[in-house]
């Protein structure tokens, strides 16, 4: 059931985002910064499954509420839908979140969950394909290009509809660390802008 404040958000076209992140949170930091003076798009909650995740410090510095989630509740409970409703969340951004998203959460936010992946999907996606492992595989396979994919989230890892891709060259001497830096630059440049575009098309 839709809570009253969510109805109000739709009427006024306001967006309240939850960012799910478990890593250092460099993308979350860029997104927070990009929207900090935006009155229609508010980063309302940072969600993490790791108590020690760097992203929680970033949330604290920006006075953004946080929610630490546990596996059992996420997959067998109601996927924290009640907590997200309490914060009147209208849209979810995965920025370095590695758990599969349960069906219940997808049903509660239809076409309102997006993810960023550090490769050109459909290649180099799926379970276990994250961060360093992606870049290592790309280099091992002597790919000439890699990049980023922003996509909607469905019940299968990294298989939702693509929204945006950007590419970079992979040079012969690139290490996974060098490639990671190139990919990070692409992510920081494009992710906040793409979120803004997607929200402009989402009521
Ligand atoms: C990003 O590179 C993101 O693409 C990746 O985790 C990193 C998080 O970095 N996500 C995945 O690999 C998802 N399969 P950050 O914590 O610095 O934003």
C-alpha cells in the first residue's frame, strides 16, 4: 500500500533517493555532492550491509540517515521495505552494493532501482563479478575496451534493461588498478548526471 507521503511526492514530482553501498562510497559521495542544492532530488538514506563501510562516514559528514541491513531480514523478511517507506524513499540507487536484490524489493520499487556496473554488460557481469575481479577478467581476456553500464535492476544479477554505457580503452600495459581508475573516472562523471536524467523521466 502506498503511504500518504509517497503520493504527495509524486504530485510534487519530488524524489527521495536511497543509495545502497557497501564499499568506499566514492560514487555515493559524488551523487550526494551533485544533488546537494537540488530541492527536488534529495539523498534521503544511505543503506549498507557493512557496519565498517566507508560510505557510512560520508553519510555522517553530510547528515544523511543510515540503515544497516542484515542478510536474514533482507532475504527472508520483508527486504526492509517498511524502513524505506518510513523514509518515504521513491527511488533506489545501487552504488557498489553486491547482494542480489530480493523480489519483494523489486516489486515495491518497479523500474525504480538502478545499478552501476564497472564493465560493458552483458559481458563480465553476474555473481562474483565486482570491482577488481571484473578488471582482472577484462585484462586477462585482452579486451581492447571496457567501460560502465547503468541499468535497471531485476531479479537476476546484472541482467536488467540497460540505460547507459560509456567506454574506455584498455591498453596492453594496463593493470587492474590502472583500469579501475579509468572506470572510476567514467562512473564519477556519468552516474550523477544519468540519475538526474532518469528521474526526469520518472514520476
Ligand atoms: C564501483 O566501481 C561499482 O561499479 C562497483 O563497485 C564500485 C563501488 O565503488 N559495483 C559492482 O562491481 C557491482 N557489481 P565506490 O564504493 O567507490 O563507489
